[in-house]
C-alpha cells in the first residue's frame, strides 16, 4: 500500500479550506445591483426612496448598490439580461415579470385610495407570498404612485362621445391600453414613458393618462394650456414595483422586504394626496354623475375581455373585486360572478 504523505495531505486540506473560505467570503460580500427607474435620475423621489430601502436591506443581509436609469425599457431589458440583480420600475412595465401583481394596475379595478391601501397591505401578508414569485422573479415590494387621470387638451372633451376620433397616447408595451382606446372609438398613438409627455405638450395627441406626481416633472401643464383639463375620475392606479432575482439575495429577503415596504404605504399616500391638492383648481374637471355608471361598466367589460386574452390575471381581478365590494357592497357587480 502506498504510504500517505501526511504533511502533503495537510497542506492540501488547508489549501482547500482556505479556497472554500475565500469563495464563501466573496459570495457573502458580493453587492446586489439594484437598477432604479426614475425620470429625474438621482434627483427624483423614487431614487430617494430606494436609497432608504437600500439602507434598510442591510438588516436583511443584503448589500445593495443602486444604479439610476431614466429609461424604464432599458431597466427591464438589463434585468432580463442578468445585468441587474433587482429593479425598481412601474407595475405596468413589471407585468411581464409577474402577471398577478402586474394586474393591480388594470383599468378601473381600484376606485379609491382606501381600496388601494387595503390591496397593498394584503399583498404583504405571508399567505400571499407564493403569488409574489413567478419563474425566476420575485416581487418584493409594491408602492402606490397615485391614480392615473386623463389629461385633455380641451375641456370640451368631457364625455365618451366627445373623445371618439381623438388621438390618445398609449404605452406601446401595454396591450390593454390600445384595446381600451380602440373600444371607445379613439385613435391610439404608440408611445413610451420617455416621450408620451412630449407628444401631449406638442399637440401630437389630444389625451394622455398620468398620475399627479408626473404632471410637474413632465411639464404636462404645457399640454393642458389654457383650454385643457385633468379629469377627476381615476381610470387606473399606478404602482411602483421592486422585483428581484431571489437567487442573488439572502434567504427570506423577499418577505422581509414586502413587510417593510408595507409600512411605507401611508407615507406614500400623503405625498400623493399633497401633490393632487397642490394642483390649481382651475385644471380639474369633474365627470357628470350620470356618465359614471357607463364608464364603470365599460372598464369592467374591458377587464373581463383582457383577462380572457391572458393580459390580466384572473386571480388578482377576483381579489380586487372583493376589495371593491368590501368598500361598496351595494354595487351591482357584487352579485355577479364573471370577474
């Protein structure tokens, strides 16, 4: 039998242990790159919130390095290419990574901030955790960005009959928007988040949808001019999503993150509500009460159709309906079973 060189074996074991130790140390010390979409880059409110988030994430074992982007499309593409370990972007763009959470932003599905608060709080519950993961992606936080309102360049566009034939900017990656616009007889104009405001301000389109927090940064007052208006009737609730590749983060990170983000919801709503109140009263235009049921019915039919097409997640739509009926149990839809 060949004699074992104990000294040599000891050196090999020591080398192996050292190498393994270095590998574990490197893995533990690796930063997670979080790519953040904010129209204003490092000067925006979203980026500021993500700086606070990154500090908090240290407590959950992560070491997040933020990378700012002003083009949301590139954020999503870089994430899919593995150049980002996590991202912060809108729920509309985030739908491609998780249809369940991406359907929160479905047309007319949440009618008030009280409903929105209930939905977001519910989604931080560990019982919902399984729905937050889809394939290689996990949604680890959802924040409200505010109701999306229609902005029209002429307040004479005050009902569906007046909007027929008008040009409306729609996000080119969100099929639901184009279908809705075609349904009401208007003309969809493919746009993205970097140019839809310019098209409105330059008169290329007659109507855009945006939350109040986007009006000042995007200078949408230019498009409103002296005749335009903001229609005070929420057509969608815009969300911001934090999505990660869970393999790149410590075990249990996702649930800790969701629970933390849920504690920031009220703070976000205060900012949204203040922003809306700061808009001059002259810009707001209310929808006639007689017209509201027709709009609600139209949006509901659109959601059902889009769910049948696989664009919206039926389970999420069912959850949103339960929340609506909790707040308004007398609504006609509560007795129906088709959503």
